[in-house]
C-alpha cells in the first residue's frame, strides 16, 4: 500500500488542502478561513484533516501557516492574519485528528515545493522569495528546509537592504517592517506606494489617468500598466525589481544556491520583475560566487504552499 500525505496551506482568506500520493498532488480544495477565534480555526483544521485522512493509507499531515513556528515542537509563536498565538498546534491537532502533524511557515513550504518537480527533488540548494503584501521566503539546503537554531529562519523580508549608517545606527524603529528592510522596500505594499507616487507625478500616465478617474491606484495597476508599456508603470516595477535584486544578492553571497526563486502575487509581473532583479543581483554578487545560480520565477503558483506542506509531512514521517 502506498503512503498518502495531507498538505494544508492556511491563509488569512482561504485554506487550501490536498493529498500527495506517489508524488502526485490531488486538486487542492479551497474553503474560507474561519477567523472568528482560535477554537473555530482549530475545529476547521481538524475537520479538514479528517476529511482527507479517513482512509487506511493516510500517514501524516503537513500544515503551512503565516507564522513564526518552533518546528521541533510545532508551537506557533506569532501569526499574521490568523488567530493563532502561542499555540501548541502540532500537539493539539495530532491528538484531535489522530495523525502525526508537522507545522511550518508557509513560505518555507513554498520553497520546498519549488525544490521538487514531478514528485522528485531536482534542486537541493534553493532560496525562495515570496513577494506579496509582505516579503517572505524559505531556504532549502541539502534537500532539507533550513530553519535555524529555533526553527524561525529565515525571515528574508527583514534583512536590511538600504540604510544610511554614516553616523551609525540613528534609527528609532521599534515596529516591523523596519526602515530599509526588504519588506519595507520591495513588497506589494511598497509597489502600492510607488504606483501612487507615479500617478501623482505623471497625470497623463496609465496610473495618472486611473487616479484622475477615481480608480484605485495599487501595485496591481502598476503591473497592468507595465505590461501595456506605460513608462511610469514600468519604472515602478523596475525599481521594485532592483530593490529585490539587492536582497537576492545577499542570499547568493550567503548560500551560493543552485536556484533563487521569486514567487508571490507580485511575481505575476514576470520578466518585467525578473530582469531588473537578476541584473542587480549579479552586479552585487562577489566574483566567483553564484557561478551556478539560476534566478527564476516560481513554477507551482498557488499550489506551492499546499504541495510543500504535504512534502514536509512525507519527509518528516518516520514510518511504522
């Protein structure tokens, strides 16, 4: 009998769930995330596990969450957009659902998925950046996720890529994302700010006309305008890509990976984002480092999180 693993990707809006059998992922099922309170979400996760796991070949469950996770214990330390805070999620769900459960950060799940193709590990050394509302990421080294000493690594969006230290550290930031961080400069929210500024500065541009008509001016609009060839919108996407490129250069200098993968909603800009990010990244990589590194767009799209969660379950399950 083959072993079946369950993957669950928990988001602030939707939960995606699927099963992995013989390297094949089933079509993910989507449902609205129950955000009323912690117990409602826990009940929903238990029900989802039982729905997929009520069969004799079910072995283990992987869950990706937008959270800081202590992987060894499966405890959630802090979360974004979901009501889980200081919760022993692995223990609670394993007891209630009757299957071993493994919990990890959702961006790390996506990174592991991108290291696999057609059910096989094809890239054992990979760094992923997810560019959405914020900036997340995951790192795969030697075919395994790198989680650091406490299971919280990596927080890629909080590396500092642009900061004036002429007079030392004069910052007063206590909240995150901090000034000069990748998340503050290269996230979807940063693209929103660039788009708004471009609309105000260039009233005859794609974005300027949208603003004048009373429409929303967002990063999505900047991508639309860039695809249409609008100069102001192209500039917005280029600036974001070049900022991201500095963060990618840091990752290449640190890890010398085979691949750096760009995912998340902003990656829909495609080559318009990839080109400036790659150009700037390799400009700042130390000569002799990254000679085998390829920078590419994510291939698994919205399936990455749920596939990676199922792969984590498969990797961590110890067998009978």
